[in-house]
């Protein structure tokens, strides 16, 4: 059985800390995008990069608990529904099993030449549906 979640670890560094001495919320957004890019890259091995590009339509982020300097966090992502030109992705950031942040992001597939939305092709749709949690 496939592991439908993709995850990686990250140690919080000083550039990610704000004046409140915890991770600035913009860094969680960066981690959400990084998770999506890493996961997509692992699924496709650049197979579709010359034809398509994903862009964000919407981010929904819930901040549950702060992360601090040198915390080791786990960033986990998985694919939700994919339909028409859109695909939903979920990301959770945790520390030692404690949920810190969760996000839902809606992505839109663009034709790389025209930069216009394109219906998700069958081969990509099959890949996304196989990875849906």
C-alpha cells in the first residue's frame, strides 16, 4: 500500500523568528508551499514541468500553537479532491506529535505556454486520485 502522505523534517532557524520570539506566520505559509513543491516533485520527477505549472488560488491556515527557535518540526502534506482545473492540498506542521498549524490550499493547473487554467489531464488526475487520502 502506498504512503499517501508526504512528510519531511525542518529545524526552525533564526531567520524564521519574529519579535515575539516564535516562528512568524509567513514562514508557515512558506512551509506549506515548500511541502507542495517537494511532494509534487516526488510524484512526477519533473515529468510535467515543461507543460504545466500549479498556482495557488486560496490558502486557509489555522495557527494552533507556536514553534520556537531550534524546534524540530514535521511538515506533512496530502492531496484532497481534484476537479476541473483545481486540486486541494492539506498540510500539517507538528512538533513531537503536537499539531502547530494546519492548512488547506486550493491549487489551479495552468498551461505553461499560455499561462491559462487548463482542465487537469487524465494522467495527472489519475496520479492525484491515487494519492488522495
